[in-house]
C-alpha cells in the first residue's frame, strides 16, 4: 500500500523517510475504516518545544480545541491522529471522546495528558468510534519505528498518495534532521475535510523560535493552496523540536539555513496537496509579480486560485486569458495595472490588452501535469505564489456522490 | 426558436410578453453567431427617465463605459445589445466600435447618440464585428414590434431559455405596464459572461425615483444570485420609464405598489438566471433568518451560494449539513449561533449540533427542481435570501471545453 513518494526536488531525497532522532511513528487499522490504516501515532523520547497553526473556521473539531489549549506552552511528547471521523459538531460527547483518546496515548507512552496532542480528520457530525481506537492502542505502540511511512499513510482520507519528506540540515555546530508529513486533498465525501501537517526536528530550539518559523513557513505555503476554496473545521499544522541531536539552532546564519529548508519543504508539501486535489489532473501555479508582499496580495493570488472558470479552462487546456483578467478585475485590479500575463511562459496579454499568440501550440504545452501562470502587475516589487489544481468532471462526481 | 417562457407565478401571466406603451423591440441574426439572433434593439417613442446598475469589476466592456457616462442624466430613447462578443479588453478600437454601433442606432431611429445605450455580451478580447452589426441595422429597424420576445432571444449567449415577464400595475390614477427582460447563465465558453437586465415601464417617473427603485430591487435580486461566483466585465441592469401611459408614479402608496411589483419581478428574473445556470439541474434557495439586513449578511448568504461542496452535494441530493455548517464557520459564525438548519423543510441541525433525521427520505425530497435551505441564526431579526444552482458534471464539461 505504501508507495515511495515521488518528490521531484533535487536536494530532498525520495528514499529518506526516516524520522529525526528521538522520534518514532506508527500506523494501524483500528476498524473505523474498512481496510486502510486509520490511526497514527508519533512519539518523541524527549520533551519537544512545540507550536501549532490552526484553522480560522469558527467551528472547530474537539481535537483542535484541545491542541489549541496546549500550544504554545506545553512540552509535547506525542501526537495521535485518527482518520475517517473528524469528531466535529459532536457536542460534549465529542470532547470527552477526544480526552479519552489523549489519555489513552498518555498512559501508553507514559507521559502526562498535557503532553499529548491529537488531530482528527473525516466525516463531520458522527461520534468518534472511541472504543475501536482504544482497543488498537497496544498494537499501535508495538509498531512504532523510526520511519515516517506508516504514520503518513494512516492519516490519509481521500488522498491518493502519502506525503512526506525528510532532509538533513548541516548547521555550524552539527547536523540536524527535519521531517515533514502532511495530508489533504479537498473537503470531501462526506466532508473528509482537513489539511494536516507535521514538522518534526531533532534540533534544539527555543519555543519562541519554533512558533515563529512555523508561522512564517505556513503563511507562504499551506495558506497559499486551494483545492476548492473551502476551509475545513480541523486544519492543523504542528511543529515539534525535541533537541535529540544536541545541536542548538541559535546562530542567526544557522536559523537562516534552517528557515530556508523549512520553507522549501513546506512549499513542496503544500504543492503535493494541491496536486493530489480531488479529481485533479494538473497542478496550477499562480505567480503574481510586481505586488506588495502583504495579506491583500495573498488574497488576490488566492482569489485566482479558487476561480472555477480558470480551473475548468486549465482542465480543458484552454489558454483563456479573458477569465484570468476578468478575475483580476473582479478583485479591483485595473486593466492598465496588468502589465503582462504569461501561460506556460508564453505571453498572452501585454500592457493592458490581449496579444496574438499561437493558441494551438500553447494549448499543447498546457497538456502537462503542471501549468504556470505568471502575472506582472505594477503595484509593488515583491512576488506572491499560490497553488491550486484544475476542476475536472471527477471533482463533481466525487463530491456529488451520495454518502450512504 | 422562441418558446413561451414558463413563469410559475400567479399574477404575472406567462403569455403576456408585450412591451409597455411607447416601446418596441426587435432582434436579428447579424452574422456574428452562426444561426441564433445576436443583435437586439429596444426603442422608446418618448424620452425616458433612465438609470443603470453596472458590474463592480474594474475591467469593463466598452459598452459599459459608454452607458456609465450617460446614466443617470441623459434622456434615453434606445438600447442596442449584441451577443457573442463582449467588446472588452479590446483597447481604443473597441471604444470606437461601440461608438459606431451607438451612432448607427441614433441615426436609425433619429435621436442623438447621447440618447442611445449599448450592451455587449460574449467573448472577451476579440474585436467587435462592427461591419456585420452595421449592415443589419435596417433589418433590425424593420422588425420592431410591441413584443419583447425577439429582443429577449437576441441577447442570449448560453442561456437555454429567454427570460422575460410583463405585468400591469393598477395605480390610483390609472394603469401602467412594467416589462422585465434578462439574460445570464454563468461566465462561459469562452467567457460568454454577463448578466444583462432591462426594466421598461410606461409610467411617468422622476429620474431620481427610477434610480432609487432600480438600486433597491437589484440589491435583493440580481445581486443575490450566483452561478459560479464570478463577476463579469459587462454586467448591466437598465431601468427606463417613458411616461407613455401618462400616469405619474408619485403618490407614496402608488410607489409602494410599484416597488413591490418591481421587486417581485426582479427576484423572479434573478431566480430564472440561477435556474438556467450552466449545467444546472436544480435551483438552490438559501434563506438566512435571524440576521441583520446589511451587507455583511448578504455576503454570508452569497458565500453559502458559491460553495462548491454545497453545490455538488445538492447535485447528488445529499443532505450533507456538515458542509453547510462548515461554510458558516468559515465565514466566522460560531456553532451556537446556528439555531437551526432545515433542508426542504426538514430539520437536520438544531441548537448547535446535528440531529437525527430520515436521510433517505430527505434525499428523495431533494430530487426536485428546487432545493430550499433555511438557516436560523441568532444574530438579528431580518431575513436575507440568495439563489444559486447545483454544480453538475456538465458545468465542468461546458467550461473545460476548448474554445476553438
């Protein structure tokens, strides 16, 4: 079932899915889902400086409410994740079920419940099958290994591939390891919502630095992808640093190196979610140049990335620049502010109006597993990138399919 | 080709598609489109008090820029509309082409160009085939009749049915007539964008009243529909009052009667656009109760109406309340503010959590040509309604289809 994840970047090797020092992971089928692994656990042998980034949706799963009460602040030792049931909109019973899952893990690995985080993903509004989860705990513990693969598979819902990546980072005082794992492919049948992300490092880090680096990297990666413009009730990204390498991340130059690797990994994983979007046939990269690096520009890039008309045009390999320009106009951009639009590197719009281009040739070039749209505006000197995927007939089929 | 439009309301009769007194209309095929009528004209024998409401998209068609320069203010005598080409993002040439279309009509009906409005709908970025349009002018004039049907058909792009309705309104001093015509079914292959609306009355009205009533009625009707969340570059709604009935609309009670009819007609026409959305199989009505009547509530209702997950669930007759509640949460609504959610009148959520209901029976009831979602919040005492349609496989097929 577990396939090596094709990474497509040079310096992050495809075969390395080892967890950093002092971390172990496991995944089992506890019986909530029919065959697939549906319960995962990550354990750290040492206390971790930890931080989390959570959904802005006002309706939050029980696991999120618990994790938000612990982060930042608590020294974390474990994260448990179940897939198939979101434990959201399940009332006080749901809160109790989550508490029991956390308590069981705490007992299992002999730490306090305050040191255990949880995450749930799956159907909204059905009670967690907590008995099945509890019964699987001993097996889960017995399967703990130093590989990320089991865990990365157990957290999936409708994803077609597990998403994980490991790298070593050489710092001035030694080498540390960084592993990223995530899941997500849209909000789906029936609300298998949720983007989950986990970053683990054996670097020794101050909690404040963990928090700062996570927020920075999330902002330009996971916050810039869209499959369908929906925000899940359970989105969470965690970052744990357990210090097992005994190499401290403190020197500004080292921090810069680490930040760069973390950002690169975050963008890679974020793209892998967009690429694995429900029914997606290709990744779309929207690169806005000539903008100010602020929330307004991010909103603009995201608006392009959720446009149903752009997403369907790209599904049909149609270099339909009218839809791109109209969407920019809808977001308040004047025609003369749009200096250039390129699709797959071919200019289709220049200085306020559309230009002649080889339509058939460009369409042929769009028959690729990724399509890049470069837009040059005259609003600033920065660049913002957002990722999305095309809308296919399959997206509708997946999401219109009746639950029962 | 012209089928009587099925109206479905009691007091607006299906067979009456007569224009108000002093108005005539026509439609011809000028050759831009292969077979279908693609050029329409409405003429008034008398000067009209007139107003218009236009797209907020910053990129506007040449016809809009011209109409916006004339309204409010000019006494209007004619509106010409071509379908198939939006004349948007066509540079200075597009402005000149539009001017020529307006000038030709002015000469044709012997009024000044300042008294002629134009509207274009169709492909963005291709030059208007102005020669074909000019050549068809004499035929267009020769076909002017007192019926709305020819015009209503000539302005269509991907709409499956023409959309028009006429009614008589009895006021204290006599009877006036009101006709509404519109088109629109999403932004489409390849950007046959645009919602166009025309309200014509033979009541005698002050320009300020024309303007006020149009803005009020548009706000709760055409501004509350969505097919795919896209805003076209050419959206326009016009309201012309030519006074041919010699009955003045001035008495506050009369104004109230007229306002009510105009609102009713606007909502009916707006719904008919949503129902005719690209690939749509059913109309969706989102009724938000317990809100404050303001822009924030309208935005909330519209957000529900553009949710791909809700639209696909309704396509699949899936009473998937998790998606509705998650979308409300995404827009900042807390779970405990959601007092009740009903689908087709059946309660699926009550006081902060989902409740038991007959899933199979409700799904059966959703196999209808319209689905109503009632949401009771605790934020105010008003109600807001938005209309949309489901997302079907056909929506993707229509919009992914390559242009050439």
